[in-house]
């Protein structure tokens, strides 16, 4: 099973152009932002630092905030001891957390939606 994450970036938050992953789709939303769609690999890092796979330019996102790993046929989200925590469907994770299509990941003030 391959998954993607959709990152909704409200206007006022910068989505860094130097993310290492290829955006499979970008959609401008009429309201106030843009959606970027990224395919997930075996190991996907997320954070503010420019060497992450997905770079989020928000001050509420740690340099190396979280990572998603493909483990035993499933995608698992890991918080990397971030300052503001990582949330799945509104609940802060405290250890590895399985993710599935339709679930929402919140990193700082940026929401990501898991899709297939």
C-alpha cells in the first residue's frame, strides 16, 4: 500500500521550496492557502530544517519534528522529541503511531491529511 500526505498551508505560513520530495499535485484553495501532495517513501522526515523531506516553514514546527516510516507493511508516525508535539486526529502521540488514509496529522500549526 502506498500513501501520500496532503499538506494544507494557510496563507502567511511559508512552504519551503527546498523540500526534497517531489510534489505530486499542488492545488490552490480559494479560501486562504495551498495544498501540496507528497508521496510517502520508506522513510519521510518532516520539519523546519531544509534537509527534511517535507519542509514546513512555520515557527511552531521543530527543525526535525517528525518522521513517517514504512514498517512491517504499515506507515508509522514518530515524533522526534519536538517542542510542540505531533498529533493524530487531535490526540498527541507519545510513541510510534500507525497512520491510515483519512487521518489528520498536526505538526505545529500545519495540518497534513493522509491519503492513498
